[in-house]
């Protein structure tokens, strides 16, 4: 029996379930030729290699129904450190597309989500696993710090 894994579609928010082996296939494919499992509903790729912009509803859906850890960047358009952190997060999402679900939540347009997650300063990076928050860091990090923090936290 093969083990199944769940992911929420970044395009239509359908919860997909598929063999975990498909995810491993993505992992071993080069960046130019990404073989991603497609959504059973809208047929778009489930793994896009980019952070997924979510609203509060989609955020909760990803946290509750992702078979891999979820990393959320809580940010706002007026925040300078958020802007300078954005490329780092984009690179991280591309490099870890099949291992970590990277989401971006705009706290300006989704204030209820910011409040629900007790976001006091931005950027805040929160890491979720199995539907629960396991750690968070406030303030921008560089690529090395981000990689180390996630790896250490998931150990
Ligand atoms: Zn879809």
C-alpha cells in the first residue's frame, strides 16, 4: 500500500489526495522541468514553485489540510522589511516546493487572520505542522537563517 498525502490546490482551494511518491518525483526533478501532481478539480499544478497568496479562509484550509509543513509569511504592503524579505521567501519557496508549503498572507487586506494568529509585528514567519503552529519568528531573516530555523524547528 502506498502512503497518501494531502495538499490544497493553490488555484481553486480543492483538497487533493495523492500518493506521496508523486511528491518525491517532484523533488528529484530539475527546476526547469517540474513534474507536479495536478489538481483533480481544475487540473492546474499543485506545486507551483512560488509562494501562494492566501486570504484568511485559504490560510486555514492549507494549515488544516497540508500533508507537508506550512510556512506563512504574514506581511503588509507598507512594511519595508517585508518588501526586502519577499525575494528571499520566493527563492526559499522555489527551492523547497515539495517539502514546505509556503504561503503569504497580507495582514492589511486580511486583518481578521492577523488578529486570529496574534500577529503583533510584521514580517512574522510562522511554521505549522499537522494543523498546529510549532514556532514563529518576528522580523526578516536572510536565506541561511530561514533555512536553519525551519530545519531546526522540524527536527
Ligand atoms: Zn485546483
